[in-house]
C-alpha cells in the first residue's frame, strides 16, 4: 500500500494551548505526528507534583506509548504548550496499516527504535551529567524549548530545582 492510499487513515487536528492530547488514567487510542507546535509530557509524583518527562517537538511522533501499545490507562499526560497542529492515526487503523504494508511496518519499527534511543539517552543524562551540562545540551539540541517552556517545566525535565536552573542561566549569561 502506497503512502497516498494510506492518507485516508489520518486526520488533522489542532490543539489549543493547554489542551490535552493524552490524559493520565485514560487509554491512549491515537498516535500523532507533530506538524507544528510543542507538547509537554508529564506525570504526577508521590507528592502530586508535575514532573516533565519529555518535550514533544515538530516532526516527531507522540503518544503515551505504553498505553497505546498495550491499550491500558496512561500513566502520563501530554498537553499542548502552544497551539499545536497534529496528524493523527488511531490504534485500529495503524494496526491495519501494519498488517497490509511492509513499508508501514518499517516506519513503525524505525520510530520505535528512535523513541527507545531518546528515552535511553535521557535516562543516562539524568543520572550522569551535571545540571549545567544537561542545560547546555538542551540549549544546543532544542533551543525552542528554552525559548517557549516555563522555567519550572525545564527544571523538572532536567531533574533540578528552579533555583539551580536560575543560577545556571545567570552563569551562562556572564
């Protein structure tokens, strides 16, 4: 099946700022390709604080992958940080594409591999890099996050306090 023929399975959707794509406790029934905008993935810790685990940016896929693949309630929420344009496919339609198209199987595998690498690198940096190094990497690799995300989201993502992040920013400006 060629890509043009598979377009019937996709729908365009625009999320307004603060609108949810996935909500914790609900089953993620869709996966989205981000055409424009930024989403934030987060979970609630034991103290009911929001912990940012990912910033989902343009030209990437997003969903609660565990929820989507296993069709069980999500442990994370994914929320638009700005108006965001998505191209969405639901679980059943993606499974149908996988079953009839080797090309879509390969696309699915490639995206799954990419997501795994991103998660592994994030976990490694959280445990092995200093706060300043983590911030400088984010500044280099995803400057749009630094420009658009509130400081508390960035600090949470980096695994540091907002006070530490403020200090690092001041050091860098000098």
